[in-house]
């Protein structure tokens, strides 16, 4: 984050969330990878952050001095509630923001927050047997749909869904957090560039038969097909 960005962030916090005592800039701004359409992801924490009695969280979008801010604001209790939801869904976005972003405000508690939640991130998600079975059942069903599809648009749509489902299963089986959008392939590549290439190359080439074969291999690696006898 350059000095100009840091100054804009501080002015935004002072103007919009003056009672924020901890603030972390995350995303492409923190990584120094901004593009022309990048917004500024901002995590804010404070015991008395909100005017409304009882309010503990807020996710909002703001335009300020030519920048778009995506704000995730919480009291400590609100942060814990939403962080635990994300962990239960295997996608703790705000925890990643807290641990991996750049601190711009700190009331002395931020290091402790980061240490505690960083340990949770390092431990990774736990995929139970019931969830694994259900995920493999869904993938088996979608995989068969892809093998049966002949319409080009249906093939592309089903293959896209199948990539997301098998990518999530691969990550969770390896105790890695999942993600959506561009972060799903990024997390998959971080796990194994070779496995990602083997899975994605036929998909990108439009070779759906070969893609289905790669999915079948990864499905077998994660425990195999689930179909007859499955009860949900």
C-alpha cells in the first residue's frame, strides 16, 4: 500500500468510522496488486463502533475521494460471530482479512486477535464423513450429467459447476480453506500447480470428456463415487 492510498484510507475511517480502534486493509491494495477496477477492502473493529444499540456488524460499500471501499465492520463480538460462521462454511473471508492484511489502526489488541485467529487458519478446515459423502454424491451426479450432455451450452454450464465442486472437495480433503470466484483456482494452485493444471487444461480446451476423466480421478482420490444407497 502506497502513502497516497494509506492517507485516503485514514481520511475515510476518520470521516465514516471514527470510533474504529482497529483497522486492516486487505485484498489487492494490501498485496500491491491493484488494477483499474480494484476497490479497497477494509476490516474495521471497535467496541463502540456503531450508533445503534445492539448492532454488532455491518458490511457496506462506499464511494470516497474517487475510491470504492468495501467495508466489513464489527464489534469484537460481532467479528467472532461472523468469523465462526465463515469457518463452519470452510470460507473464513474476514479471518483471512484480519490475519493477512495491513494494519492501519491498532489499539494494542490487534496482535492478540491475529495470533488467535491465525492459529485457526493454520489448522485448516475439517471435512467430516457426512459432509464428504454428500459432496461426493453431488459431484457424482453432476459428473454423470456432464458425460451425458450433448448440447454445447449445457456442457459448458455443467462443467463450470463441476469444476467448482471438485475444486472444493480437493481443497477440503487436503485441509485447505475454500473460496469463491477467482480465489478458488488460486487456492487450488497454491495446493498443487500440477494437479490444477491436469484438472483445468482439458476444461479450458473444451475437451469435456477428458475433463470428466480428470474429475473422476480426483473423486476417487477423495473417497470415490457415491450414488446407490445414499440417504439424505
